C-alpha cells in the first residue's frame, strides 16, 4: 500500500536533489538515486501521517493508506467506525515504516563517512523541523484567533518548505562535494523558493482552477484553512464580510465567489502575490552570489520561473 | 513531553543490551549506553503510536503524550473533541520524533563500520517486525473470529518480544564483537524468553494483582483482548459460558471472578502456564549450547527466573 501511495507523484524532492547534484558536477547515479529516494520516502511518511492527523481518507480524490484499509474492511463487512479505525491504524504504522525507510535509504548510500554524516544531519533536521511545523499547524487550526502572516509563513516553511526544497537541494550539494558556502547558498535559495511555493499553494487553493490543481477550490475555504490570504484579510476592514464564510462546511459556489471577490478587494490576493514575487526575487538574488557558478545558476533559476508560472 | 514519557520506566531494553554486552566482555560504556538508549527510544516510539492506535489517553494511570496535550487544551477551554484531536496529533508527531531519534542514536555510536551496519540492520528488522505485529494485533482485535493460540503467539512475538528481548540482546552481542554463532544463540534465547514474558503478561492481565501489575485486572477482559487464555478457552466446551463476558465493557467484579474460574476449569490457565514453562525451558536449553560461555550463561539464566517469578 505504501508503494502504491508513493507511486506516480511528481518526484519533486528527488528532482531537487538531482538538480543540485548534477549542476555541481556529481556523477554517481546510484548515490544520488539513493538520496533522492530517501527524500521521496520521507515525503510519503509525512503525508501519510498528515492524513492521519487531518483524519483524511483520500488524497487528490484517491483513497490514501487509511482509505484503502478502511475500504477493504468495509467490503469485508466491518462497521464504519471499525473500518475507519483499521484504516487509521494502518496509516500510523505505514508512516512509521516509510520514515524508517527514509533514514535507511540514506544510510545505504555509498559515499564518504563525512558526507554521509552530513546527509543524515540534513535529513534529521528536516524531520525535526517538519514535525514542529506540523504541530504548529495543528495548534493554529485549533485556535480561535486568526494567526498573523508571519506565523503562517513560519509554519508553512517548517511544515513543508524545508523538507521539500531546502534540505534536498542541500543534500544534493553535499553529495556532490560542494564547498560549505555553496551548500549554504543552495539552502538559502531553497528556503526562499519553498516559501514562494507555499504562498502559491495558498493562492491556488482559493483562486486556482480544479483542472490545474487537481483539487476543489472550495476545500481550503470550507475547512477554514489558515493561509496567508486569510491572515492578511483578517487585518483589513473587510474581514467582517469574509469571516462568516471561512470554515463554513457547506459553503456554496456563490458564497465562494463572494469570498474570492472580497479577498481581492481587501488586498489579500495582491498581498499574497507580492509575497510570492518578493521571495522569488530573493531566491534569484541568492543565485547572484559569488559562490554560485554559472552552471548552478542556470540549473536553479528555472525553478523560480516554474513556481511563478503556477500563479500567472 | 517525550522526555517525560520515556522517564522512569524499567529501562528493560537497555538492560538486555547491557547484560549481553557485559557478559561478552564489552567495556565501552559510551557505546553500549548509546545502543541501549536507541532501544529505549524505540520502545517509547512504539508505545506512543500504540496508544494512538488504541485511542488511549493514559498509560498506567498517568496521562500519556495524547493525554497531556489533550488536558492542557481542555484547560485552555477547547471542546473535548478538539482537545482529543490535539492530543492524538501531538502523539503521532512525538512518536515520529522518537522513532527517528532511535535510528539517530544508533548511528552516533562510535564503533566499527561493519558493527554499526549490523546494529542498524538489527534495529531496522525490529521496527519492521514490530510494525507487522502491531498491524496483526489490529486485525485480530477487529475480527469476529477468536484467533488460534499460534496466531496470538506469533502476534505477541512480533509486536513486542522481538524489539524487547531478541533484538537488544543481539545488539549487545554484536557490539561486544561476539562470533556469529553467539549472536544467533543470544537471539534464540531472547525469542524464547520474550514469548514466555508475553504469555506471563496475558496471565497477569487476568489473574494478576493490581499491586504487582499496576493496572486493573478487569482491563483485558473488558476490552476483549485477544490473549493465549482466550484463544485456548475458545477451543474448549466451556467457551459458551466465557464468551458472553469477553469484551463486556461494564464487566463487574463478580462476573470477572466467574470468568476467571471458568478460565481455570476449562484448562486455559494451566495451558498458558505450561506454555510459559515450555518456552522458559527452551531458553535455558539454548544456554546449554557449546557456543555459550559460562559467563554468558550465568548472566542470562537469571532473566528466565525473573520471568517465571512474575507468575509464581
């Protein structure tokens, strides 16, 4: 089930590892594949447990681990609560196996002892930061207060951006034997792109199209997801007209259209878009540093364009 | 919270590591402490996630991770469902950190590369087997059928005995540089003692005293826990008089006394006791093998006595 749940994704994190590694002259296909696979499996572990925490039984319309184990139990005649319990239990266990698998894959990469220790540090730090981000996300979602934009950005960075961008890019650089200044620069680049990416996600969750995102654009509003849009809107005079619809489980298409219009008129949409531009700009600035070679710059700058294109 | 939840236990798994290591001539205090701590933290990770799966908010009468996070949320004014959700979420995350921490501790042990690879294999295998045992436990608890004694023994061995006995004893032997035959013998010994220990747990869960076990002796019966006692009783003519009370959430003290009497008269108690004796005997037989030195035998045989004393 884990294999099925980790199949067919965008392989986004391995791509980060490969991009940095290739651009920095790495040529050990087996080693870089191992590091890439470790980050992919970490991603699987984190989304499987995230779904447990959110009590979700599907992801992008397809049954996830919990959903699959729930469904076979339901078919076998179990009651819904018992079947859901089976699903959630299987997902706790599956996430544990994926998490262990991620460390395990990294330990099996053939490289120098110093490089391996450094890679394990990066993975470990990514897990630690992601765990913190996940916990903050839980806390923010339970709090009656609307968080500030900075709280949202910190949470999104910790929960997703570090393990998806910063850490895999750094791991690729470390494996390629890059000097410390380059590893730092690549990490800083990843941090900025990662934050831009998360804010784009917030924008697409409300203003995207179902065709492009693969998920309903009512979801974020209906579940009252804490996003940069909401955090900014809450500081404006129009919040009174938005707030009643945030977290409204049966939000209609017309109500959603109203909320979108208000998020535009109050300036939340353009604020979020300017945040994306700002972090994208900072990412590109990092690439202008003296430690960044032309090859590395040429390899990384398209990532910024890719992120920006998602909202344009 | 993790620190609090891993404090004050019996340090049972580190003791297994130390016992084998010391008896086999190991003298690196730092290294053996690291290996022992890794198994203790693995234990913490597994019970924290086991409590998530069982939706338990306390362990031995004290709030566990979920319970602690639930309680501070309740105090802060959250509704019970929201507070419980916060508790469970924190426990999923805390277990992930403990699991990662276990591998991490083992990686930081200073020992030869070959020894370390072997230690990591042992830990990895223990996690994998425990995950399987946990899943089988979930399946057995949801099935309307009463499992067979062998199914129970296999589940208990996988869920608990491997990571509590077999793996830490083997890890101690490997760290001490013991020959492969000794590592195998120590593992086999651990497997037998571990199974004996689990069957003792089943016995104490029904026939123990609250003073000695620290938990109510109604719990196993009320939750309908699948144990060797139940599996054996289900094969006897007296099952019709026992079954109605197994899993009865409001089982009274008198009804429990009736069930205990029936578990004795049907032979389930003596069957379980003979199983304990049989596995304890097999454990001692392993110690009579030619590869087991006098020192090792002298160090390990008291473990068997300790297990047996718990039910005598």
